[in-house]
């Protein structure tokens, strides 16, 4: 969604949108390579008192054990997102993910033909939580290919967002219309 000075409703609370470009999409709508797989349905997390759920039709995951005995590394398997970007710029990449433990708490994120950037390695487990890549992505106007790749197994990803704003996404967010090129 491109929002300029609009007042949006977020879980019943009005929030003032920052000027800028924000595009959100469902991770399960990407093109997937094994061992990254699509899971359909609802996954309710273990947040005390206020459990969260995935948005859209499901999520993507790498099953625990998919990488065998291998630990963190550059492993086969990726999710490819061809994202419609309305304006060139520096974008923060966010993904709503769920980690089981420290042996399953990261993905790689990169642009096509560019180096891997780390997503995760934090210590919050068993809840859907938005996490960002520290370095912004430089995106051109038009279709940009963003790749999420296998760094360790056991991990789940619900949705992704790129934004030129400094707003931290919260909770389940609907997919932006025409976010992805099929
Ligand atoms: Ca780890
Ligand atoms: Ca989803």
C-alpha cells in the first residue's frame, strides 16, 4: 500500500501512516525451492495471553532436520519473490517469522546476484514476530527479485514487507494488491 497521510485502522486503533512506500506480501505466495515448503492453514503461536496467527493462507517453512546434521550455513533451498516496486529507493526488509530455538532462528535474504544478508539470530522463540535485515535494500522502480534462502532448518515465515518508512510492522498485515508478479 502506498499511504500518504492516511489514517488507518490497526486492530481497532487509529494509526497515522508515515509518508512513504510500504509493500507487504504473503511468504506462501512466492516461488519455492525444496526444502522450503508451503504450509496451508493456521498456526497459532504461544504468545502469553495474546496468541498471534499467520496471515493469508499459510506460511513457508524448512522442516526441522531438513539440513541433516548441518548447522548454520549457505544451504540449498530458497523462496523467490518478484516484487512490484513503485519507486526506486532504500527499503527496509521485514519478515514475520517464528523460531523454535537458537538452532532454527534465521534466514538469508538477498537480492538476485547480491550477497546474503542475515535475518534473525535473535532469542525470541515460539511467537510470530516481525524481524528486519539490518542493511537496507536498494531497489529499482519496477520488478525486483528478492530471495529468502535456507540458513538453518526448523524456521517458519508468514509474510514479508519492504518499506521506505521507519515504522515497525505489528501483527498480521494484509497483502498489498499486486505486490508480487506471478
Ligand atoms: Ca541460529
Ligand atoms: Ca502467510
